[in-house]
C-alpha cells in the first residue's frame, strides 16, 4: 500500500510541483536579470559619454593656447587685468553652458591664492550665488589637497571626491611639460549619472570612485567586488520584496568607478501567485494521504522499532541476554524479534567465554613480566659499577657510565612525560655525544651554537638525540672521523634545531630519507636509527601540525643538515 501511494500519487505530484516551481522561477529570474542588466548597460553607456565629453572639454584647456598665451603675456608685462580677462573669457566660452559642471576653476602655481579664476554654468542668479559659495568652500577646504595631488598627477586626469564634492583635476603644462597651472572642474553627479534613474525597477543608485560613495543616499546593500561578478544582478538570499542589486565597474583613465543600482522587481513576482495557489491545492490534497501513511508507519514500523531500540539500549548497558517481548503484528518484525533475542543470547555466551580467556591471558602476561629484567634493578647495577670505577680511579669509565645512565633514564621515562625543557633534552644529547667522543677521540669534533634564551622552553622528549645519532651513523661511522654541529635559534614563533654533519648524501640516501619522512612504511629489517627519525617527524607533526616537522637536506658544502622546526609556545597542559 505504501509503495502504491508513494509511486502512483505522492511522488508524481511532488515532481510536478517542483518542476513547475523550478521552471517558472528560472524564467522569471532570467527575464528580470535581462531587463535589469540591459537597461543598466544603456545607462552606464550614457554616463560614460558624459564623462568622456567632460574629459574632452578639460583637455581643450591644454590643446587651445588661450590660457598659456595669457599667462606668457602676464609673465612678460605683469598685467593681472589682462590675465584675468584672457582666462575668464576662455572659461566662459568653454564651460559656462555645460550643466554637468557646477563651476570650473583655474589657478596658477606661481600664486594659487592670488592668480585664481573661475566660471560657473549659466543657470540663473541663484546658481551664481551657489557657485560663489562652492568656490569659497573649495579654496578653504580642498585646494591644498588638490595642490598635493598635482605634484604626482603629471599629465593624467583624476576624479577627486572630497567633503561631499566631486572634482575633476588636471595639470596645465608648458612647452617643457612642466605644470604651470591647475584646472579643477566641480562636477554635477546627478547630471552625469542621472541616466541610472532609467534602469528597470530603479529604487536608488550610488556611484563609487575608488571605493568611496559620492551620492548622498545609501543603498543599504554592500557592493562586494571580490568575486569578480561584474554586471550581474545579485538578489537577496530570501528574495523577500524582490529587492536586488545590479552594478558595473568601469575604468576611467586610471581610476575605477562602480555604478550600482538598487532595484525593486516585485512587479513580475505577481505571476507567482497562480503557481503558489496550485501548489497550495496540491498540499491540501496531500494532507489525508500523509495522515494515513503516518498512522500506518506508526502502527507497523515505529512501535516495533521502538521495542528493538529499547532492547538494544539494555544490551549496551550490560544486560547481555536481554529478551525483547514487545507485541508486534507484522511477520517481518516478528522474525526480527526472534533473531534479535537469539543474537542476544549468543552475545552473552561469547562475552562470558572471551572474558575467561582474557583472565587467562592476563595471568600469562604477569608470569612473563616477572621473568624480565627490572629497569630499576638495571639502574642500581649501573650505579654500583660507576662507584667501583671511581674507587679504582677510572674516570673515563665512570663518565661513560653516567652518560649511559642519563640516556637510560630518558628512554625509560618513568614519569611518562611528553615534554621536557630544551636544556634537559640537550643533556641527553650531551650524554650520547660523550660516549661517542670517547669512542672516536680527537677524530670526532662537536660544535654548538645555541640561543641560551630558549633553554627554558619545552620540547617533546627525545627528538634531538635520534637525529644526532643519525648524523653520527651516516656522517662519522663511514669515515671513522668527522664532526657534528648543533645550532638552535628562534625564527619568529618557532624554534629551529639544526644538526649538521660532514657526511655526503647520495641519491639513494636522499630517496630513502624522502620515503621515511613522507610516512612510508618500513619493513622489519629497517635500522633503529631510520625508525627513530621517522618517529621524530611523526610525533612533531601530530603535536604541532603539518607546518612543523623534520627535514634532511644537503647544503652548499655538500654536508647533511637535519632541521627540526617546532613551535615555541604550546598548551601548558602538554607537559603534564
């Protein structure tokens, strides 16, 4: 019955509803995006034309020689009246009737405060008073910033947004390409970017110059350009109210402009009402079916499964052999109950048998341990031998026994410590090197360069001695002479431990080292030194992560350098 209901009624209805929702939503989304981005492209194109016209008009001041000639005449005859007349006449001719510009100002670098001239667009008496105020505001608050910009501007043209005003700034150059004056045009953003109001569904728009908004209103939606999805509509995550954002990035001269429009596309969303109504009817007809299916599964499945879960928890609690006696009215669950009860009895029997075997095995292990050498007894024996050597005046043997006792104490690690101070770790290294130096005599040299300020820091126990042992085995044993250099220093938040020997790594040695440090599995014939360096690398990576560990490489002198990198700070609980 469940199969028929699901396959013949529930599943087809759900598939039809989902397909309808998907198709209609996709069509509406494409239609909205096409309408918004298409109108956005046209609006941005118009704004680019306005900017290009203003840029061309500003360049006329350089291409036409009126201002330059008037300034040359002023330098020759010193008549400020003639300079004023020539400059203002040119500015009135070129910029007075352009509504995209509030005012156009020219000041000469010789005397920016005194030789300052301007014009404003011809929009009536009220606009003239506003333009005078704008010029005064510029001279008091912005002119110094423009002069600093001009020092690095060269022949470029830049947009500057300062204290709520948008300016276009450029240098006027003489014949030797040296700036003699600056032209500043205060722009009217609403006239330049007013075409953004024609974007489909426009609610608000904003323009960003080098990441700074220049319009008074705020969109309420942040423009994120990191994903690089320019010229694409981005809807809200919940799509409530149909609000969205479209924006486009344009390159103007050497600056980046972002034109963003907040749109409200609720109009087309009305077409979804019919689909929602149909989906609601489907949902209403599904309620009786859901109720029937729920009752069926509750009576036929949920209750029997609840009984099995209860019985499983009893077994997990230690009641092995527990029997599930809950009533069921299904042949399948009756079979599961019988199987479960039989499995529970078998589990009880097997557990009791394994428990007895474990007891016997523990007894055998205790007998085996009793036959082994007691490490404490071995330590006491070494102390007796050391005392006898001292009594006989054999200081060399005594010192070697003491070094061996130090190494034995480190390897036994009775207190089960994971971390020791660097000074204690180096004492194990010194004990090992003392024994080796007695063996090779003057043919073996040891050099140390250790930052004493690091000696109190903690490091994992027995990470340096295996590396030193590896250096002796591969750098000294082969030639029966050589040297080992130990260098320890800090590198930011990490401690670097370098062990250098004069042994040369062959290709096969390099391959073996790479295999060991990459985590390759060694066979039973691998030497304890090889296993030691692999163990050191694994422990360091487990404790500090993949950024730390052991590397073994050849340096420029063909010597072998083993480098251990650990963090200088770690959880204080690690040392417990």
